[in-house]
């Protein structure tokens, strides 16, 4: 960037070099040669004093580097280093070509650009807590991810505020949706200075450099291990046993364990400091090995065991391998509990929304996850190196939400909350990733993320059952449409009046003494005046339908077909009907039916007549309070070439047990899974199947 002709200048009190305030927003300049700082105050140029040397952090950025953020070119003109209990991080002061300015924060391989905003209402400092969510004006919902105190330790170049080594202030980091990021700076009291931005990558920023500065690099991007200030793994030795140490990621490691004596050591630059002695056990199986998951190669650099007690007071534990991707500087976790494996990816807390009564549900990228566990867990053992200081005894609250084969996991203490997205892995997937052939131990029970083998099968079975059921229905309809549906007989059989009988005759027994004589309507009626003929022997079904005008009465019919060609008699059986209705207690009631039907087998060719033997009787007509003596009429219909839907229904009944078996198996599997949960039953989790990420 060009320097204004009227830029303010000063003389370094340490070495006499010229110091220039390149931007109108600059308030502090640190000499590149001797480290002395001067401030532009209301009273003039103020000598701040000597600033400590920069602490090697493996930074990839350098003063003078240029880039573009949201189509606005900028240049890095200042750098400051902040310390917290886990170590040191870098923040870079960037000046945009349009006169505005902001910060580019760098921590453990992640980058965030933010600019100062105004007119945003925020909760007061004392009311903020980790995990809390609130609206930040038009920028949307944010979640509190970190509440800490930072101390200014060093810097170079130009900075927008006057700071002194040792200055401390409280800050709150916020995570929004879709990569949004914000910081509340409480250095001026309870009302914060607000910076809002988002996470970025160096490729997205298009970082370049047009000058060299500092001791970090000779270019805007520094290859891993390419400068003298970076940690040298070959030169490091354990301060306890003097054995040589070889760090896998020397630029980012903040802690390492000695393989020889079990000492836990802190890492800062090229210095190692003894923290505590750990039990010296057998190295974890995959520690130090390379692996490939989902197309990305990782180096397994750390291992820890964590555990605690569940709600029943029983001890539980799991293991975590720290995986490092040297290309992107991202890290992942490979977790195993009860020999069930999962792959864990850190995600932004702002993309997770916890909801429901007692926060039993969480959503992430359109998927819903049900709470499975909520326990306090502590670090029980560590090996290898970590980007943070993982100390045996460190305790945090761990919550798991599941939607097998995926899950969400949160770790929370009073200072920080972090979220990760998990995916179930089979043991064979783990062995394939490491190229290992030694078998793993068999899983114990049902894992929280283990997919139910019956879940997909039950829905496939339901789908197949529906397909077969629809096919059976369509085939039945097709055959029904192809059948002749030929009406052989359509006859009305009026019954003559006679003295009603209160009791129907015994089916198939001898005539009762109460039955009317032969000349009454109960005598045999032969429908020989309606002959019909079947001209072929095609095996079509024959359907019989009987309709009556019964009203508080009953009727019984014996029907037979006589083949006059062959003299064969085909008994169509006895058919009894009854229908009664009335009022009782102010409400109407009815029972029985006026119609009936039956599907018969096929009939051979020939000329036929139908013979019907009928009898009827009445009950009390409650509505009219009289005996109903009106004879009913009967309509008899005989149709040839019909398709029975009964067989289709029987086929449906045959299909039903198959999906039912898988539903029962899946229900049993889920019951076994949730028996280990702190939250009992799973409920209906079938809607989780579409939550794949």
C-alpha cells in the first residue's frame, strides 16, 4: 500500500531508525530493528519501551503480505501476539485500500477475518456464559464459544491501539451460522468493542507479498519447517531423561509426552518444560502411523483416554486419536468406545442449535439429533503430542446427540465449548485406513452410532411389500377387465304372503312342524323360464349375488343349478340373510344385512336352469309396534367370468409378516442401544434417516 505524503513519522528511541505511521488508524509502531515501540497519543509521540521478541508459532503469514477479503484488497501491516493459559496465538492488523481496517486472527491453522461494527446490542459481560445464544443485530444468531482473559506479549509493525506488554483484557468469542465469527473485546469495560467476520482460508484470501519482513519468512506463505525460527525437532531432548524427542508437528505442538520416561512436557517454541510424570504404558496401537479417511491422509500424532461415571455410578471410558492433515493443517479425531469406532470432525458451534425441553434435541445442517448422554469426563491418560495442553485430570462436560450412523458431540467447561460431528466406522474401515491386518477386538453390545442392520431393510421390505401389493392389485384389476363378466341369471323372486314364522328352519334338517305347506311361498320355485347356457369349458369363476328387501325379518334360500345337458346338479349351498333395526334409548340401531354374495368355482358347458328353495320369517317391528307380514322380494344374480379380490387380500395378508419381522428386529436393536443411554427410550427416530451430511 502507498504511504500518504503527510504520514506521521517518529524516531525510534532504541536505535534511531525512522518509524512511520502508515495508516490513519495506526496508534502504535514497533521498530523492526530493535523492538522499541512508540505510540501516537493526544500529547504527541510517546515512548512505550522495548517489546519482547516474537515467540515462534509456526505462523504462515508475514508483514507486508497482501490479499483480498470480500473483493476488498488489504495489506498486513501489523502483528501482535496474545497469551492465554493454553499458549500464544497471532493476530494480524490488516489495512484495506479503502481506508478501513480489521483483524486477521491465526490459531492452530485456522484463520478468521473480522472488522469492527457499531450499533449492536449485546448482553453484559457478567451475564454471558459458554453455550449461550443470542441475536447480534442483522448479523443473526451467535453462540458463545469462549470466555477468557488474554495478555499482550509481543508484536511488530503498526497497530491500531496503544498497548503495553502485560496488558490484559477479557474477550468473548462467538460462532455464527455458515462460518460467521465475532469477538467481544471488553478491554474498555463492560460495554464491548464488537468485531464481526467469518472464517477464511489463505487460498480464499489469495495472500501474496511484495516485501520481506520479520523473521517468519521471505514470502507471504512459508512452507512447513522452512524458517529458522520454527521449532527444530532434531535438536530437542527430554529435560527429564535427556532422550531425544522427535515432534511430528513441531510448529503447532503445545504438549508432548516422552516415549522413554513418560514425562508430560509443554512445548513453546524450541523450549520444553516438564509438567508432570505420567504412568509409562504401552504406546497406543496407531500412534505415529499414517492413515487415510474419506480421501484425506492424516498422521496420528496423539492419543488420550477419557472417562468418568454414568448416572448409575458405573465407570465408562473411551479413547481418542488425534489425526493431523499437514496439507490443510486441519485435525480430526478417531474415537473408540467399547470397540465401536467413529470419525470426528470439529464444527462451528454456531451451526448447531440445541432445542427442546431440557435441551434433548440438537439440529445441524438440517438433521435432528437426539440426546444420548450427558456426563462429566476427565482425561485419564495421554500419549504423543497435542495442539493444546491436555493434562491428566482435566474435566469437562460431554454431551452426545445421535442420529445413527451420525452424531454430534460437545465438550464444555466454564471457559469454552466445542462441537464435533461424528460418523460411525466399522472396524474393517479403520484397518483399511491404516493398512493394518491385525484384527481388532469385537464390539461390545450396540454402539451409540452403530446403524441398525434392520432399519434400512425394514423400509426396503415395506417398499417391496407395497410394490407387490400394488402389482397384485393391478393384476387383479387387469384380469377383472379381461374377464367376460357374463350375466347368466338375473331374476326377481317375489315371495307370497303366508303366516310368518318366528324361528328359521334348521339348515339341512327335516321340515319343521311350523313350516308352511307346499303351496305357500316357501315351496320350491323353479326358474325354468329363465334358462341359461354356458357354451365353453373355460375355467371362469362364477359369482352369486343375492339382494333382498328384508325389513326386520329373515330369509333362507337353498340354490341349485341343474345341467339339463348332463343331468348334473350343482348345489350352490344355503344362504341365510337377516336384517333388523329400531330405536332404543333414543338412538337408532341395526344389525344384519339385506345382501350376500359368494364366489363359486367354474361350471362346465351346457344348458342350465336354477332352482331356489326359499323360506322367510319376521320379527317384531319395534318402530310400528306390529308384526311385519309384508313378504320380502329376492333378487338373484348369477355372473360368470368374475375375478375374486379375496385372493388379492389373502396375498396382502401373506406379505404383512415380512416387514413386521424387520420392524420388530429394529425395535429390539434400538431398545438395546438406548438401554445404555442417560435418557431412556429412543422414541421414534425413523425421521433420522435423511440426516446424512
